[in-house]
C-alpha cells in the first residue's frame, strides 16, 4: 500500500511538473507566405521535431489564407511570419503611422527567387526579347512588382500586362495566352511541369543573375513581441536554425515532417520544390559571402532605394527601420549551409 501511494505521488508530481512546463511555453502564432509546400518545411520541420517546444515555445505554423504575413503581423493576430522583404519595405514606406510595423529579423532567401519564365517556342531567349510581349502575373506578385528593376537592368521596353489569380498563371502560359510570366522559380517552373511542359522547353531568366540584387523572403516579427518577449524571439530563431539545417541537409526528412502536418502533401513534388528553393534562393553566393540569416547594410540601403522607385511608394523606404539583426543566433548556429 505504501509502495502504491508512493508511485501515485510520483506520477502526480511528474504530471504537475510537465503541466507547469507546458503552461510556461510562450505561445507564438507563425504565418507562412503561402501553402504547405516545399519551402514551408523549413518551419514545419522544427515544429514537428519539437525544437520549438524544447526552446520553451508553443509555436503554431499556419499556411497563408487571404491576407499575407505582413498584414497578419501588422494587425496583431500573428506574432511572427515569413514575407518578402520588398513588400515589407513598401508597407513601412506607405504606412508610417501604422501602430504595428513588422520588422525583419532573419534573412532566409538571400536572393530573390523571382524570375521571368517563357516557353522556348515563343522565341524569347533573352531579357531584351520581352519588349512588346504579353506578360502575366497576379497583381501582388513580387516579380511583377519589381519588374521595372529587371527591365531597367536589361534594356527591356514596354510590355503588356495581364492579371490573373495565382493558380491560373502557369495554365495561361502553357496554353499560349501569355508570352511570359513572372513568379518564384520554384513555384512556376514546377507548376508548368505539372501542366505537361517539359523543363527543357522553358526559358528561365532569374532576377538574381540579371542585375537585380534584391533580398527575398525574411522572417518578420511584431515589435510588440520584440519589446515584451525578446528571449522568445531569440529562442525562435535558434530553434528554427537547428531545424532548417536539418531540412537543407535532408530535404526528404523535412518533407516527411510537412506530410505529417498536412496529409495532402505530394511528397516527390515537394521534395523537388524544396531542393529547387535551396538551390535558387538560399544556398547562393550571397548567403555564402554574407552568412546565412544576415545582410549587409549597404545592400539593404540600395534595395530600399530601388523598392521605393519600383513600387512608387508615398515616402522613402526607411531602411534602418525594417531590419533588426540583434536576435540572430551565434555564427556557429547560423552555419547551416552544407560544406562545399
């Protein structure tokens, strides 16, 4: 009887201790930039592996639905998100009096994954061939928004734009309604392939190799979270870096985590998409030179000037206000790119 009482007491104490630790976890609502596709595994993998929990965080990773991460964080419904840095700059410049202005805290895509894509049969082989052509993209597409920079850098004259929903972009290109589209390479190229277009029949003109040196997607955080729970911000980035390192080293394992969260995930397709994301946006010369997660003030300042011009913002982009790198993990923890 004494032994049974002791065991009950021990179990109760363990349960209470677990409950206390669980209750102490800081809740974090995280908003992706898109659906549960390949790149999302960078965030879902540490969630599924329990790395955020181990860091004392109760992180909920949500797919985008309707408003993007910038709007979600700015509205106060989410704490952290994944968004295009150019779009964040535009928000700051056009909403100087907004009560909540999200701040970038880690660079994930050191180079924008935006590109122009066309079918070889269109006769488009180089950037200057786009002059006078019919191009298409959703109105909010990052590549479309920054196309003036691409055009200026490559001597492209006037083009004709058509607007459509994201899911129709590649369909319209494949059936010949458009001469070219803008989009993230790892999205549009695979979507074209899914529509029966062979990769070798597609001309890809990446912005990053055509004179447009913009940073791409970044992790953004609410200034309220930064001010009130700075340690939670540090813990999030540290846990994320641990999971991202594993995802980059083993994309198959990362997509398995994504499949565990969303059973509708097409594993072979999303493994391919994640690998393409790593190759085109994450593990490039810029990231190798600047360090994963980091940026250079000079390049940030130049980008701010370019975005203000391309987006025709109401006010200059406040470069210093959009970035806070003080929460980044140590250099050793940011050393996540594979050795070459």
